[in-house]
C-alpha cells in the first residue's frame, strides 16, 4: 500500500509538471510573441532527465550520424545528446557543439570531461553567426531548438552555409516544448532556407524531419 501511495505521488508530481509545461509555459510563450527563448541553464533538468531520454531514445538513430563525419549540433544545452553523437562519429570524426548560453556550454564541457569524450569542440555563439567555415560540416542536427530562435529561417540559412553540398540537416521537435511547431511549419522554414525534405520519422508528439542541402 505504501509503495502504491509513493507511485501515485510521483505520478501526480509528473502530471502537474507536464500540465505546467504544456499549458502555462505555452501560454506565456505566446503572450511574449511566440518564442519562449532558450531553456535557462537553471532548468536544464527539463531537457535532460530519464523520462525525456527514454522517449527520445530513437532520435539519434533518425539523425543517422556516420563514423568519421563532422557533425554540427546547434543548441546542445547540457549535452543530452552530445556524448552519444560524439561516440557515433568515432575517433575519426568530430562534433561541433554551438550554444548561445555560456552556462550551458560550461555544463556540457563538464559532462564531456566526465565521460572522457575528446572529439567535441564547444563554442558560445549565435545561430545567426556560426564560427564555422563554409561547407565544412557533413551533417547538422537540432533537437527542440529551432522554434526558440526568433528568426528560424535566418538560422537555417546559416546552417546551410556551413554544410557541404549534399550535407544533411535533421530537425526534431517535441509537443512538450512550449514553442512546438507543426511539421509543416518546420518544412516551410527549411525550404525557405534552401533545404529539400528527404525523410519523416515519428508522429505528432515527437517528429524528426531530415533534409539535405542540394549539391
């Protein structure tokens, strides 16, 4: 009986948190002009916790990172996906992790050090001005980041610049994100930046769209 009560309490807390996240923060986001902005460093646990890791476990498979690639991750936050991405490119590849928040990059760097990962380069920079040369990345991915950027198309054009011709872009969105865009909105943004849609994965709640930069 005691165990069941504890489970009910945990479920109620998670339900309350989900309600707050989905309803209150979504409403606040719209009142502020449609963009909630990046997740604050103090709330990084919202994007890096066991529950989210469980339901987003297929995402990196959809991104299809290959050994030896140079992969750009925009908005890594505390590194929920960065370590796994770095292991997928292997010692012959590297991950370029760019985030606008210095505190998030600091958390990411601590995580990389603890994991013994050495093939990740971190940068504090805007998505509008990536510190990467033209055509040097094989693949780029963003996970619940794009709609937090005030001008998504401008950011995607910058990613288009740093990808090699034929390079791939993967965008994943979750309904639990206060700024969640419908798939057709993400496709419209990407096409406006010069990308072409290749693949769709997932469903309304968590979807991944893969694009390529035409050669």
